[in-house]
C-alpha cells in the first residue's frame, strides 16, 4: 500500500518535530540550571570573610569542615543503600527467572570452521580468494631431527671418583680442548 503522505510533507513534519524537540531540550537545560541555582541559594549561605579575625576564620573553617563531613556521610549512606538495592534487584531477577521455569543454558559446542568459510561469513560475496593455510606451513623431516641428537646423556654417578681431585679436572680440561675426547 502507498503512503497517503508525500515524501516532502514527511520531511517537513520531521524537520518541525526536530525543531520543537530542540526548543524543549534547550528550555529543559535552562530550567535545570535555574533550579540548581535556586536550590544552592536556599541551602548555602554566602560567605562573608572580610573583617574577620584569625580565630573567627578558624571557627568558620571548622564549621565548614563539619558540614562537609556530614554531607560526605550522607553521600556514603546513600551510595551504600543504592548498592544494596541493586544487589537485591539482581537477586530478585534471578529468583523470577527461576520461578518462571527451568531454564538451562545449552552447552556450547565447538564448531570447526575452515578459514574459507569464516572469511565467507565475514566478508560475504567480497570473498574470492581461497586460503589454504596448511599449504604455507614448512614441512619438517623426522630424519633431520634424529641426526641432530647424537649427544648421549650418561649416568653422572659413574665417574664421580675418577673425576674427583685435580686429575679429574685436568682430564675434563683436556677433553674439552681436544675434539676427539678421551
């Protein structure tokens, strides 16, 4: 079915609605600022520090510190109540879910997806190149790795007495010098 309102009329109505919303938003900001100033003028008396002696200034500072401590305690109490309420709401939501019925999360299964399928899912029709990741891997022959391990590890307890003393150290030094060994 066709719309009874033309596109230009829709656009005009939309622009008028946006202009009205902008006006109301600006007015709301001005109202909030005025409310804040009114509240502060009621709650906070203006400070008159001129002409006060040092002891009077100290008394004034003490009074202000006491007021700040009271407000800070109230803020902490409200914050603690808010945290308690959010915890309680979370617990109640869990209870509601439990009361609705048995809800089991399905076990997650590992899905094997090839690189081509993953790229096709991410890129869609743009994916043209097929990637074979295994073809780029370097092949290693087992024979090469066996040739590299000719060193045998012997029992270290066999030659403890033979290597003890200066003669043993001399033999080790000579063995290290000559490539043929003993």
